[in-house]
């Protein structure tokens, strides 16, 4: 089981706690510009000292690059707050399993929302697969994975969800249904014209989850 979910929480919460401590002692003015500058330096120190595990090193490097290139527009403080709140919502209390029944209900909900849904094709073996549905939005799950990724009712292996069309809507609806999505690709996947996301057992992935645009910290 991946420990990424706890490590990413540790990273962003440590940064925010230390930023708040600087405000409390009066060493730092609480303003967007000074806060962002502090966090860029904080991330740089964390990288140099190897303060956190390797699982989050790519995130730290990306935040450093973004902070240096975009300055205050990198919005590191609100980004960290959103990540912290998002993960706290999933893992702050009892961690709910990802179940076959929840996935079946989500599939039904997406069909009701007008999405084309396919669960009858083998999508994760061999070469490219293509299928056709009415409308611009479609969602596909590999028929084999519908069985192989489960032990009884619970998901025990990462499951691929293939998506075409309105990705932002799909991420939002998945979140509302209790799923964290972890992006593999936006577009070019084993299913033509579809991006790929992974859903992990207990929602505990090995990379930063996709956070809906509508989510407020």
C-alpha cells in the first residue's frame, strides 16, 4: 500500500504550519507576495536537505520551478491549502474502502448524466482499442479489471478509468461519488481518444490526485 497520501499531507501541512509560525512571531508579513516568497524558499530548502521522502520529490521540484518562473502567480499558498483540505476530507477520519457497489453506482450515475459508458470490452491488454458512443463524453472500464481488481467487494488493485470529453466534469463527479482520480494521461492512452486515470484501493495513490476546479479549501 502506498504511503504517498500521508507524505504529501505531511509536506503541505508542514509548509503551512511553518508559514503560520512566521506570522505568529511577527517575522513575516501576512501578504500573498511575502507568503509565496517564503514558500518558494521553503520548498528549495526541503529539496536541498532531502527533508521528505522520494515519493514527493517530483512535486517539490515542480513547485520550485513554478515558484521561480511565475513568482506570485504560482499561488503556492492556496495550492497547498487546497491539497491539505482535499486529502483531509478523504483521510482525516475513518478511511472508506473503494467497493464494487460504489463503482457500479458511479457508472449508473454517469449514464444518467448523459455519458457514454462501456464496461464490456477488454481495454488493458495488447494494443490500442477504439469504441464509439453517442455524444462527446465517454467513460470506459476494462471488462477484465471489473473482476481482477477486486477481492470480494473491495478494490485491491489500481483500476484504470478511460475518459473522453469533459474531464473537469468527470473529476468533479468522481470526487462527489467518493473517488480520488490520479491522472496517467490527458489523451493518448490504450483507448483511442481517451485519457486514463487510476483509482487506487482506499483512494491511496502514488501521485498527487486530481482536485476538482470547484473544490474550495
